[in-house]
């Protein structure tokens, strides 16, 4: 009997997470994410490496686009099995996929219009990767489970989902196999969070595993302490208010937007920042926030205390949520400083682009990045110090103040990942370092070898490794 893992995404890059586990002819896909880095986006359009109809089930670690965003394409091309995940992940993924489909349809229509205006004739018709109809066809396949509840994926393959502390509903997935006497435990960390972060419980630790697929987004660095994050955020808010500009924050709609509201609420309670208009300008983030409200059972103790004291970070004074395009456009007519939180987090689409156009040439405004910026994205180009950037087909000089706070990350850093792995009482048969840019993944792989002596592999895209 042969078992193997194929690394079909997030191998020496950060997005497009996709890992195919094959056990005695059975095929389990762990995550099915969208590539977001500019240089890898073409992979989204490529045929799947195996026929989607041959995949028995999908296990979904969490609802971020780079982990679930290619599911509608998988379904469109023949997958009809179950998509196992937590209840909160299923609810959030439905929001994410419908939003992604809408944006893809919108972007395709915009490109067609622009090509027509410029007199260009593309070599092939401009079509969305998938449509809203494709996304809707995916939703009935979600099969929600509770944390730690075993799921019989097959008669000899069992999966269970455990707190990852990354975003609401996120999971470390443990797969146990017992096929023809071959018994193995495999851990898929997905994106693993940090201890003592706002809102969510800490990541679950494990003492036994034969193989581990571990992320490495920040495997080459250490994060700043939470108090430094709050201090930096307060400094940026106060400086922007003093200069009379707007504070524009590109943010991921799920978890990051809610953590921003959490910290802003704390700073207001502590009277460390002035009460200015704060806008959550993202329909997806607003819908996601409602999912947070619906799942208090996933909150940590500190968050539950806030709710008991009626000081919820999702309803503080001055907070406005704008659902419609008209409400979003009206923000440009507001005078005085406001804080605008909008998606997408890497500035690859959504309303943030329009807020950048309105503010990036204003020296009194600040663009604050609080999340990871993948190579090739507009966000990365801005934080890397570009003097001018292209947004919505036009070029703009960068005059606004550009700030970045690393400590907001919902990803564990190098030492946090090592500490989590060291809970294993016996050396695993293999550790596979994934979901990190090539340099970060390689550095973390070597760091693990040096610190543990374990067998560590940093796989390349499309590598297949046979499991002993």
C-alpha cells in the first residue's frame, strides 16, 4: 500500500494552499485556495493536477481566500464530495466565496470595458475564473463539524478539527489513517495563530504525530509584543488626527478587521485616542462580524468579559458600518479625520483601491498596513517604498505617510511555531514546511533542523513525497 502527499500550492509561496493526501487509492484534498501573488495567479486557471471527480473529500482548515477560494472551480470541474470544516468556517467561507465570485465577475467586466475604451483586442475573451452561480453550487457541499468531533472521511481515514487560534473557526486538522495495517497520524496546521491574542482561544497543542505540515509565513522573524502593537496603533491614530488626514487601513475582512476594532475599542476605553469616526467599509467584513457575534462559544475569556460588561468591540460609539456602494462613496465627502478599514488586505481588489485613490496623494493622510503583503501585490509594492503606483488603471504618486505594524499578525512567528512543534513527545517521521515565501520557508526549515534534529523538508511546487 502506498501513501503520499502532493504539494499543489503554498509550496515556497504564501497563497494557493492545496495539499493532496493519497492513502491506498483514496484522495483527500486539504484546502483549495486561490493564488493571490501576481506572479502565481496564472496557476488559478490551470487544470487541477488530478481530476476533481476523483477526489473523495475536502478538509478545509479555515475560510481565508488563499485556503478556500478555488473551491468553486473544483466543483465546476467535477468535485461532488463533502467539504468538511467547522460550522463557523462554513459560514465564513460562504461569505468569502460569494464575494470572490462577485469581484471576479466585476473585474472581468471592468477589464472588458477598459479594453474596449483603449481599443484593445485581447487574445482570448475576458471571463471570470468562476461565477456567482459556481460559488452557489459549492455551498450545499459544506459539511460542518464541531471542534474535536471525529469525522469518518472513509472507513479507514478519520479527521478531526482543533482550535488553530488564527481566525474564527480555524482549525489544525488531525488525520488518522488505519488502512491495511498502515497507521499514521498527520497534522495539517493550516495557518496557526498565536497565544494570548484577542477574541479567540489559543491554538491546541499535540503530543503525537507521524507527519506535520507546518506553515512558515513568519518563519524567519519574531513578532512585536501586543502592547507595542497597541502603542504603535495609538501613535499612528494620534499623528493622523493631528495632521488632519484620514487613516486608511487595508484589512482582511475576517479576523483582522475584528481585531482592529478590538484594539481601537480598548484604546478608546483607555482614553488613549480621540473619538473620531471609524468606518468598517466592507460588506464582507460586516457580514463576517455578524458571524463572530453568532459564535461566542469560540471566544476566549477576555472577550467574554467585554461582552458581559457591555463594551463590545463590534458596537462602540463612533463606529459606522457601510454596506452599500453609495454609502462608501459618500465617505469622500466627509470632512475631518476618519479611520477607514476596508478590504482587501493586500489591496488586490475591493473598496480599498478607491480609498487609496482618494488618499494616497494626500501628505496628511496615512496608509497603515496591519497584515502580510505577498510579493507582487499592490500592498507589497506600497510598503516596499514605491514612489508611484498603478491603481484602477491610473498611476498615482505616493505622498501619504505609509506605516506598517507587524505585530497584528494572526500567524505564529518563528519561535512560536517551534514552541508549538516541541509539544511533540517523540520526533515525527517528517516535517514539511509550507505556506511561506521561499526564503522564509527555507530559513525556518533550517532553523527546525538545527533546533530539533528532526527530518525537515521544504517541498517545491508539485512535489510528491511518499510517506513511510
